[in-house]
C-alpha cells in the first residue's frame, strides 16, 4: 500500500515538476511556425509548455539595479550541475522588470564567408570575413610575426630563402594589478604571465596577454585575505620601424583572456572574471575593472537564467588610443562560446539545470566600440561550435543537439522520486534541430527530430543554405533550404563513412570536409580524412573525392580552425598533426594530391611539447609557403615543387 501511495504521489509531483522545469520535445522531424497576432507579430510565450512545443523560450536581458541584486543572483547560482530531482529547485531566478537603457535595436548585417585568394598573402582563417580574429602566428606579406606564451615576440622577414629574424620584443609586464581597492600585497606574491594571441594591422601590432597573481592582499573595506586574481592586458606596439617596435600603450581589464575580435580599428576583448563571494554582500568583492575604471551595476548585464558565477567582461578598444576603453560591459553569466559578426556578438552558455541541456543565447549589438545588450532566449539542446550559428538577412539560424522526449523525462523523474534504479533508452536518445529566430531572438520556425541517435559534428551556412554533419558510425551530410525563414526545408542527406569536424568552402560549388575516417560498424577512428563535396545542387550533394591518412587518430587542427590553411585560389590545404605539416592540393582531374609532408624532426624541430599541437601554422606570401612555430620558421618554394628554401631556429 505504501508503495502505491509513493508512486501516486510521485506521479503527481513529477507531472507538476515536469511542467515547471523540463525543456524537451517529442522526437519527430517537424516544422514549427509561431502563432501570429492580428498585427502579424509573433506571440511570445514564457511558459515551459511553449518551450516543449517550439523549443524556443523568450528570455529577458537587462542591466542590474544594484550590487545587492547581483549578489543575490550569484548566490542562487550553483557552480556544478547534474541530472536528477535535486536540480529542479530554484530553476530560474526571477527579477523585477527593469529594461531602461537596454537597446532594442542593433541592425543585423549578412555574415560573410571568407573567400580565398583575395590577397597575395594568407589571412587568419576566420569565422566571418568582416571580423578579424586574434592568433599567435600571422603574416602581413612582408613579415611573419610569431608570439610565444613566454612573452617573446619574434619578427621574421618573409623572403623565401633569404628569410631572417629582424626583431624581437619582450612582452614583459608591470607586476601590479590595474584595479582599484587594493592597498597592499603580501611580501612575496606569486606572479604568472602568458602571452596568448595578437592582431597585426598596418603599423599597429596588439598583443593579448593574461597576468595572474596570488597571495595575501588588503582590499578596500576588507581585512587582508588570500586572493587569486587575473587581468587581461593589451599591449599595442608601433611597428612602423620594424626593427625597433615601440610600446604605444597598454590596456588592462579584470579576468583571464578568452578571445578577441577586431572590426575596423576596434578590438573587442573578452575575459572571464571571478567575483569573490562571501557570507554577505559586505564580505564580498563583486567589483570588476576595465581600463582602470570600476564598472557600475548599470554596466553589468543580467539574463533571466544565470548559468555561471563568473563574469564575461567585454570591452571595445580603439587601437588609435590603445590605453583607453570606448565602452565595457560585464555579462553576469560567463560564456561557453562566442559568435561575432560586424554588428553583433552572440554569447552561448550551456544550461544543465533543467531536465535536458539547453542553450542560453544572448545577443549584443556593437558599433565603433560601443556595446549594448539586445535580447536573450533559450534553445533546446547544446550548440556544437560557433559554426552552428549564423546571422543572415535579419534572422539568426542555430543548430543544436538535444536528448530525449517528454515521456522519457517523466519516467526518469518518477524513478528518482521513489528511489528506483531505472534506465530508459529514450531519455538518452539524441536528436538534432535547426531553429530560425528574428532580430530579437523570437522564434520564427524550426526543424526538429533530425538524425536520431546522432549528434552534430560540423556545420556551415552559405546564404540561404545550411550544411551540417551528424555522426554515430557514419557521416550524414545534410542540406537545408533556408530561403523561406518561416518554412525551412530539409533537402536531403548524403551518408559516407567517418565524419567531418570542419567544413570549408573550396571554390564554386565545392565544400571541403576535414575530420576522421572510422569503421562503419564500430565507429573506431582509423585515420584523418579529407573529403570534397559537390554542393552545386544542394538537393543532390555528392562526395566526389576523399583521401585518408591511415593511423593518424589525433589532429588538433580538426578542432581548431585557425590551424587550417584552406585557400582554393592558391589550391592549398595545409594542417599540422603528428609532428608533420601536410599540404594537399585538389583538382577535379587528380583529386587530392599530397604536395608536401614536412617532418619537423628533419630540421631538429621537436614538437614533443604538447603546446606545439596548437602552435604551428602554415602561411603563404607570394610564391613561398612558410611553416612556422613559436621557435622556428621553414620556407618552401611553391613555384618549384615545394622545395625547401630555409629552416630557421629562433632560439639558441
């Protein structure tokens, strides 16, 4: 009898909790279209039932009222998440409406896929052609700039056989924290410095660094306490006299360096700062500094659902005035992933506080260094990487992978309530979805329930067409027609062995896939794979060629697109892996041809240090290809069958 009562109570409680907390939908491929009001605007619903139906839930984003509100929100936000009944309490923190000062505009522009062969030297492989991304090795066609984590900047002339080191700059930092409220350090604090990436533009070179300090510090209105603090630093150099770089100015903001983007003359800098939470607001330090100025609560942005106790600090810095900030904001939720266009920043956080993983998506508008929050929403599932989201013609398109169904959630929750050891395959069944949103991140339409038991591994949007790869043991490449945002159409799929983790345009009607080959029965990886797809007819995509590097089961470049040199104009496909640099070409007549296999050991350049896996780049300038690491440069003649011309060691 007691058992029946327990189950009955569990059923009632589980049903109520499910409607309050679960984010899910039945696993079927369908197009969702929103209900419209009389004036043609989409109905916005805040309920979890709407989330289950359309898998998009409108959220709010706004500035904080005061520090007390920030403290209360952070104290309700847990650091670690898990599945089970305990995660259902305090699922969402509710706020009073306070949207004053938040921009409701921020015009979108079309994202632009980078094209090949536009200059006589290679560019950093970026997500959007109008948005530069920082990297640790770059070229401007005349020189190669190499940044080491230890702070050494080395400049090498790009002259083929005559290449030579021309300058070196030590990015040593001033060992002090550029923030207010610190009156004293302990006698011997521990400092660490790491140079991360850089931008090069004309006669300006900007180095992005992280400085860390730990020790006992005396804070304003607080007793001496042990602290671990980090700052992100931008050092801007004048390189007009290339042999004598000079420091023009430095910029500091709280937090460890995450990433950076550059639009025109403005660098947008992202860092992650950790507030110190005590038992009360008075015993806490919630302050965050950017450009030497403390951000007021009116510059700290709160979403409806805070997924992290860290801050994402975003600032705009004009390289013409490198010591000042144009604007700075702190997003009180941290950041898992970023996607940036010329006018927008999208911040994605994975939320595990509901029955299923969901993505908290926030949009910021930026222009000339000014940054304003625009909108926020919640999407069912998690986003694979920044290539799974795209901004185009006033719409945002997002691909996600999600688990399970409503029925599976109910069964699992009931089992937790009564203490039963229960497993439901449906609870862990993967599905994939495509969501189309408007400028305010309101739902427009969706395709759901795509590719059961598989997950998205790569994606690329080209105007009105989306391509994405899912994977279990084989590699289906899907094409979706997005020409009518209110009614996306799945055009078809192509199944091949292995999977592509990266997709890149390679000439008209061609799509390059880079990933791994695998056994179609077991899914075991057997090598690195290059595929060439014919996408001239999106409704009939074909794999027209492939090549596999057998036995190579790990390649950092597959998951780090900045390491990939893919240029159809020069017909170069280059990447580093297993201590070797590979260069392939591709033609319809010959398919993939390995033009260069450069083993670094040949010249004594040992990449056994794990850091080399992410610190080797291929670049070209004119008729010369360069393979560069933080401690070497090797030059090859493109016009003479990739003949090696020089091998320079940059360390004694």
